[in-house]
C-alpha cells in the first residue's frame, strides 16, 4: 500500500483555518457588553433618551431605538444592543 500523497496534505489548510478562527474570536471579544449591570444600563438608556436616540413608549412598556427601529422591553437589552450597534458602526466607518 503506498504512503500518503504529499500533494494531498491538508494540515496547512487546517492551521490557516484555525488561525483565522482565533483571530475572529479575538475581534469579536473586542467590544465588551457583558459588563453592563442594571444601574449602568439605566444610566445609558437615560442618556440615550435625553439625546433623542431612544423613545420610551409608556403605554406599551417598551423602548424604541430610533436609528435601528428596534424595540426593547428591557433597559439592559437595549444598552447591550446599543453598545454593539455603536461598535459596529464605528468599525464600518474605520473600514471606509
């Protein structure tokens, strides 16, 4: 039985793939949104309401993120979303 074909070796492809995946993982953790507690979220949402970025809808008990049109019923969810949304927009602006 002949040995492995040296032209059919895919180990280098796997190493490149794994390095690319690790780089993407590092990029994904560059924006920290997990550290938002209720107090921080409430402060951020209040600032966004004052800046007219978020509209509260009291009768429906929701908050509307105006730039994206997304509706939230949690200040923490909104704060995490806004941080990620802002980071994505900043990354897009840097790429241009």
